C-alpha cells in the first residue's frame, strides 16, 4: 500500500562494463600472486587519513573495515590479475 507511487531505478544489465576496464594480457600470464596477509598488511600500513585517494575511498574507511574488506579485496585483486583487466580508476 505504501509503495503505490514508488519507482525503482534499475540499471540496464547490458551496460558496457568493459569501458571501465583496460586489458593487459601480459599481467594475466605473469604468475603474480596476492595473498590475504599481504592485502591486510598493506591496508594496515596506510596513513590514518580522512581524505579520499584517487579511488574516492578514504584510508580511514579501509582501516576501520580491515577485517571485513581484506578477503573481498584479495579476491578482486586475484581476478583482476588472472584476467589482466583493471579498473581505469586504479591507474590514476
């Protein structure tokens, strides 16, 4: 009853996500490895700053979420390395 006039925005599932990624095939074959402890240690070493970096995420957010975000970030890095594709924002 409350949602009679509500609308929902749904992004087109066919949007071209590849525009946000650049492929680098050499990286996919390089054998680079990322492990959870490496990601954790790098987040832990970040300066305690409220100012966002190039990715728009402030260090303080990463540091405060370190136990929650380490594994998903590690998996994201592994997929990017294995496919040789990286978000353009990571290259700024």
